[in-house]
């Protein structure tokens, strides 16, 4: 039986992960629209969103045919690896060992590349601009699709996970339309940290479910894993900040 204790982490993880990826995709799409025009930017974005939607619609029913325990084990391992990668990067950035992503700098870099392309291949820039937007949305969106399917498959959570992702993408799109500039003030590393914590927690839970582990509290065990990964991440970041940088180079 699906409980709110399961739905809330799934929806939140999907929303936050999609928010991060949507902000990064928006930076490139805005650069395309401002430099070349909104038509190629919109066409490239629409084509990418159509492709991603087809992937979700195609993969969702196929996963229902996979035995539940096998599906949970595979997805659990993948989620754990995926979540730990996000968490590791967020910890390093929080500790000052890796530079924070700068959306304003990424926007300026993309603008420079598009202006150079305009000078070299003016007659074909609409295609270049459209493909640039398509590639950005597709690459960032593939991670969103994976998270939605991984979080939602096997437990009847595909709808809330997809709802969280759609809400995040719509929110970023609306803000982008209003402000017409990259969302440089979004606390991206904090979001990555939170997503890494949640995906890692889901990964441990699904892996255990796939191996037949009976978690105390059943679905509520996810909240315990979230708390454990959160504390671990904060402690590691604080510890690394206190150590001299040369010790970890």
C-alpha cells in the first residue's frame, strides 16, 4: 500500500532533481533565443521535450513486465550510484574543493559560441541554434527521465514522480519567460546536495527491497535513510572545509 511517507520523498526528489536540470537547460536555451531568436530555441526545446515524453511513455509500461524484486534491485543500485555521484559533487563544492557552477558564466560562454557560429555559418545558424537547444534539453532531460522512472517504477509512484518533474520544469520555464535571464541565484549546489541525499536513500531502500530485506517501519525507513545521508554529507563537508586543501589534492 502506497503511503504519503513514500509519495513525499519520491515527489520531492523528482521535483528537486528536475529543477536543477531545468535550470541548466534553461541557461543554454535562453542564450540561443537571445542571440539568434526564439523560433529555433522553441523548436529545439519542443522537439527534445517530445522525445523525452515518448521515452517515459515507452519505458513505463515495459518496466511493469519485469519481476518486481529484480526491478527494485537494479533500480536501487543505479539510484544509489547516481545519488552518491550527485552527493559527492555537492559535498566537494560545499567544502570549497570544487568550484560552484556559475549559470551567468555558462550563459556568457554559450552566447560567445553562438556569436562565433553566426560569423562562420550565418546561413545555417537556425539549424545550429535549434540543435543546440535540442541537445541541451535532451541531455539534461535524460537525467530527469531516469530519475522519474527509477523513483516511480515498481511501487506505483510513476505518476507522483512525473508530476514532480513536470512541476519543476514548468516553474523554471515560467520564470525564464518572465525574467529572460539565467537563474544564477538558484542555490544549485544545495539542491544537488538534497537530491543526492534523497536518491541515495531511495537507492539503499530499493536495493534492500530487491534483496528481500524487511525494513523496520517499511516505507518510513526511507525517511531514516534520508536523515542518515543528510547528516553524513554535512559532516563530511564540514570536515573537509577544516582540512588544508592540499591534503585532498
